[in-house]
């Protein structure tokens, strides 16, 4: 099921042209790190579920983030999501270096 695209008129770092906000940020700041783009695919699918990318991790990330939003106030979520996303980055960075999933 595709979720409706949430946009904020006049906001430059929102959803644009089918991209999620994270993809928009990467494009806007011309970040070409392949690990960030891998994470962007997961975030895109977790948020939009439009099947643009094959990201089997997306449903798990979606459930984890939704669960956090149920037990944390908005200002409490960032301290939890920061390490989670840092861990994803490190996992895919190592996978890129090794050419396989890290142990």
C-alpha cells in the first residue's frame, strides 16, 4: 500500500518528485556517498512503500520508528534514532568495503 506523499509547500527539504525528504537532502547537498544512498532507499521504502527500491529492511525500520513514536515524545526520539541510523551506516559501510554482509 502506498502512503500518501506528504509535502510542505515552500519547504525545500521535503518530499519532491517522488523522493522522500532524506533523498531530497542528499540531492540538495550533492552528497554522493553510496552508503547514504543505500540508507535512503531503506528510508524511502519505509516511509512511502511505493516499491521503487528493493529494500527488505524497510518494514523493520518502519516498525521500529513507529514503535518509538508510540513511547517517546518527539523531542525524545532523536537520541534513540541517531545510534540506530549510525549503526545502519556502519553496517552498510562495512558491507561495501567487504563486498558482502559483515559478520
